[in-house]
């Protein structure tokens, strides 16, 4: 614990473990969060992300492991002795207090002078874009406005850490998009270290500096949005974030993989595994192209479009590539592509797969 | 860092250090549990102990039970209690169901008035009904001939108990059934209509199954209320013995604590069973209705609506006839010979029979319960629902808070005698004081207060306390600034409930009063025993009038509280 080389980490979770009876909610979590960054815990419901947040907040007690915040071991401190502000999905605004009183709630208790409190409340109302809402009661505001007030209340005491527990889930779609931009720019402006829990990958991808993908109580991958999307560390991540085609394949050596009678060459032969073994290819729809395909070039095949699903600007097409009809793939077309190339259900055209985008996970890695 | 990384499991589970403000909460929770243990659990356990001991205090196992069942007179009381309670249940439940159906499923006019009038029986001690029926059908009753024509020889005994009990349990059964019938999903009926289902089939396939748990619950509650009631069989039972009057005779008359304890346990059994079944059923009832259900809104159907109105009118008129007869009789000189107006029964009751002091005692008791009971029930519920730590204690306290509902007042009072009258008990000095009457009454009616508070608290966001902690505001400040102001309407309800019940209760306190702490409801019992039925009626009416006034006062208070503390519920004016 020598101070010679200060850790760049603001929040350090070491070996966090949580047991609910026989259920292991969190398994040996190690995570380091840097000062000023916004980290999202992303995962399906029941993956332990909220439990982990509540452990950081001291609302839940870990069964093992330690938490160090800003050089201070807070593992066994009660919530009141930790340093954070928290925003819940339900807003948890005090309904009988005005917006101003809600924001001032934590300030008043610190025996701050009234004028100082009033000035701080005014400043925070400005900050969250609700300068005139001070005298109103929470139920006179929209959901998004209430969540802004909750954010202001959490930030009022200038905590070192901001915890957001699914803050946008209770809002309607439009409000959600607007508020996530606001929260992100506010967080960057204030530079407050923030941990946010979400099950919405779009939220995580657009807001986070780094994403922690969790599954069944364990961390699957930690990385930037691009890393998570482009280089998923596990089949779970590939499947959970974004759309992906999963193809059963056999390793042929030299980085070649056979699906049906089609053979794909992947850029990184080391990924492939032992010759003759079964494996799985993970391929994003946008990595299968139909433009500029040269007849007979490697990683290409003819395919027939069996179904087109209209989604707006893009369409999803189901394609049966010749030689691997048993495993049809999903491919994106822009609406313009479809019109210009005259693509319709039943069309036959050439496709190619980008070799450097092929991700391979041996079948054994699927378990657990 | 490496030295700080210890194997987590080798050390056992780490524990969070406790903040001083949480210690305050733990201390209060301990205090509430201690109160419930001393004033509920210990007295009940004493009954068990007594029932298994002989007069010298030696353990005799089940010998007292065997002796009891071999005493023909006592065994007959057991049977009497059971069949009378069954008959009352079989009559009161269908009657209340139709009434509840009219209130929830018809477009009957003046529903509010009907609903309010059915609450009349709750305003006075149950024995008011018995007194009134004596005036109607007693030896000098107005309608005695009608009764004889039906082949009933005398109102004293089973017939009187049955009609009086039907009158007094009606509002209890009605309340449960109205709740059950209002928890209906209109979409089910719309789907049935779309399929062309007949009204009768809808009733049997949707309505009745939907209200099934309510019916079970109402039947059990009715049965338990009747079998444990003391006032009615005491006044109109004549020589017809039931369990509740037996307990009183055995314990107060013969000082036979052991057999009293045995009968007490017989009374506790059906109530405990009711409690267990009800607990199970309640869970089902709420789970049945999803959050998305659309409430049912009845449509006009002239014939049905008029039929329902007619029925409810008859029921309400019968109720008014019961109350009205007591009022009338309390103001006439000598029933039935001289019907001129007089206040002599009131004067006699209040002055000569010193019910005046008893009345003041009752008001003192009711006020103390209204304040103390509300405080205890609400703070207890808050500590249970909203604070952290002491998890090992919580489920036990929850169970204790629910237990009073399962314990008939007579049994509780019996336990208090055994426990507090015991010479070795340091709390012996409480015996025969007003304090013990207050504590006993609070405990007796604790569950409803507790449940009302829990319901109000559950409606609050669970994260208030977490937010407060993160803002470093201790829980009791949030309790004072947020929880309490939001819950004031519930507080008013709880307090009214305690007040009215303390005014009218007899069962538990009948064992515990002293000449100095005699209560009005008990004084009525004594007047009746002394043959002063006119004065008894007058005093019962006085209690009913007081209860009514208090209810009106609470209504005004509720309105004021709403104005002062609930402004935030209203949408913006601009």
C-alpha cells in the first residue's frame, strides 16, 4: 500500500463475491475504474450487475472481497460513510417535498448556510436544464424531468462517485435518447467518475467510456464500445451485443474453416483450433457483403435471398449461401441497395465474407 | 496490495460496520419486540402452561383436557358454540355477499349511504344488538307473537344469540366481500360478452371464482368472531351456555384457572385456524389480480338495479330497527307500559350507577390507545419495513405483529390474568391499572393498525432510505420529513380504528378492570345483569353516539390533514 506509485484507479474491486443462500450472484469480480470515466455494467437480467452496484454503494454486503475507493478501503463501511451519489430507476424523489427541497436534501443536513444552499440548488437546476421548476412538486414533472432532479440531488453534495441504477429504463423511448445524451455531457463536464447499470446495449454503447459485460455473476469482458462490438471476448458477448450469425464449422488447417461445403479463410489462423475439430464462427451481418464481389474470389459464395424483413433505412435479409443452405445467414441491405440492385425475395447474387472479421470460438467455450 | 488480498472464505463472512443512526433503529426495533413479547407472547404462553398444570402447579399433561371433555355441561357448551357460529356464518355470508354484490356490481343509487349505514354495528359494543332484540322479541317484546308463530319459544338462548350475532358480524363480512368483489378485471367480462355468455354463466364462471378467496376469508372471520364473542351470549344467552361465557364463569366465578385455560385454548383453535387459512388466502387474492387489470364498471340494468336497491333497503332498515329500538327504549319511562319520554335511564346510568366515571375511563382508554397504539403500530411497521440490519429478529416480530388477529380478546385477557396476576411477576404492579388496560387493548387491535401502516409504507419507494443514506441523512430525519407527512392519512385511519374499538371492546378487558378502572361497555354488562335494561340500552346508545361523533371528528381531521400535508398529490394548477 505504499504511496510511491499511486494507482491510477479511482475505484478498485478485488475478488468481490456474493452468495444469496445457495445462489452465487457474483463470482470473483476484479475491476478497476479510473478517475473521471463512465463505466457501464451491461448484461441480461439476473447477471449480477445491480447487485454489484449495490455492493459498491454499501446497500448490499459482499460475501467476500474488498473495495477501495480513492485509496480508502470502504469494504465494510455503511452507506452513510461512503462517498457517492445514487440515482435509481424509480427516481425515488421525495414526493411531498418541492424540487428545490429534494435537491437541497443532502445539503441542509450539512449545516450549510441557507443562502449557500439556495445558490447551489439554483446552480444545479440550471445544470440539469430545469431553472424554473424549483417550487414544483415531483409529480408535476414528466418522468425525464424527475430523473433530472434525481440526478441534481445526487450531485448536490459533489460526491466523488456517481452511481446510476438503470436510470433511463422507466422513460419512454424519445426521452430516453435525449436524457442519455444529457447525462453523458453532464458527466464529462463535471468529470465525475460514474458507474451505470443497464440492460440496454444501445445505452451502454453510446454512453460508456468502458463497458463491463456481465453474465451469470461473472465479468465476460471489459472494453470500449468498439472493442466489445468488434472483438467480443466470448460467444456470450458476441451474441449479447449486436446481431450475429452463428455457424457450426469444422477446422481444416491453415486457418480454413468449412461450413457445409463452403470454406472460409480466417485472417488469424491461431484462432481456429485443432484440425478436424468442431468450432463455431461468429459473423456480424454487416461483415457479409454483396457489393463488388468478384466471381470465385476467396471467402465468396452465391446465395439466394429467402426472406426480407423491412426495418426502415435498413432491411434484414435471410440468405441461403450455396453449399451451406442448412445454415442460412442474416445480411443487412440498405433500402437504396435493394432498390438499385432490384433485390427481392428469391434473388440470387454473390456474397463475400470479410476474413478479418471472422471470430471463431471452439464449441467447448460455449458451455457456461 | 498483495497482503491486503485475503482469502475471503477463510475468514467467514465480512460484516458491514454499523452506523450510529442504524443503531438507533436497532434499539427501537428491540424495544418494539420486547413489548410484543411481554404483552402478547408471554401471556399466551401462560395459558398453555396453566392448561397443563393442576391447581398446585404440577405438570399433568393433557389431564385437564380429558377432564373437560368428560364434563357433560362443558362439552355441551363446546357443541353449542360450534353450531351457533356455523348457523350465523351460513346466514350472514350469503346476506352480506348479496349486499356486497349490490354495492360493487349494480348501478344502485345512494351506495355511499347504504355503505355507511351498514357500519352502524361497529359503533357500539356487540351487546347493543342483544339488548335491542330483547326489546323486540323478549318477554315483553313488541313482536313476540310473531316469534311464537314461527315456533320459537324464547329469544333468550340460541335464537337471540344468532340474530344478534348476524347483526354485529355483518359489517365485518361485508368489508371483506366488497374488497373481494371490487378486485375484478373488467376485461374478463368483456371477453365473456364477446363470446355471448349468459349472465348466469358469467356469475358462476367469473364472479364467484374471483370472489372465492374473499368468501372463504369472510366465512372464517365470521365464524371466529361469533365463537369468541362474549357480550351477546352474556346478555341474551339465558341458560344457553357457550365457550366464551364458560371461560368467564370458570375464571372469574370459580377461580378455576386450569379449566379456564383449557376452554381458552378451545377458543384459540378456530381463530388460529382462521388466521392460518386467511394468511394463505390473502396471498392468493392479491396474486390473482395483475397490475394491468381494468376495474369493472357496472352498467345500468333497471330490473336488477331495483331488485338490489330493494334488498339493500330491507337490510339497512332492519339494522336501523335494531339501533332504533335501543334508542327508543332508552328514552321511554317503563317499557312497554308507559311509553312517555324520559331521560331517567340516562340519569340513572350516568349518576346512580356511576357509569359516568366508567365513561370517562373509556374515553381515557380510547384516547390513550388512539395515540399510543398508532405510534407503536406505525413506528413498529416502519422499523420492520424500512430499516436495515437485525434480520434474525424481523421475521419473528412480523409474526408477533400478525398474531393478535388470531387471538380472541377473551383469550388475551385470560393470558393477562395468568401472567400479570402471578405473584412472582415484577410487572404484577400493573395489574388492575389503566396502563394494563391500555396495553392490552393496543395489543388486542394491533394487527389491523400494523397492516394499515405496512400497506401505507409499502406504497412508498423502497429506495428513499438508500438515497438518504447516500446523502448522509440519518433515517429518522427522513422518517420525520418524508415518511410521516406522506402517511398522515393512514395515521388518522389507524388512530380512529384504535379509538372506536377501545370504546366498544369488552372481551379482553372484562378480566382486567378494577373498580377504579371500570369501562363503560363493562358497566353496561353489569347494568343488564342487575336488570336495569333501560339504563343498559341508554349507556350503549351513549357509546354509539360518542363513536359517531368521534368518527365525524376524524373525518374532519382527515380532511384537514389532507389539506395540510397532501398538497403534493394534486396536479399543478397552472
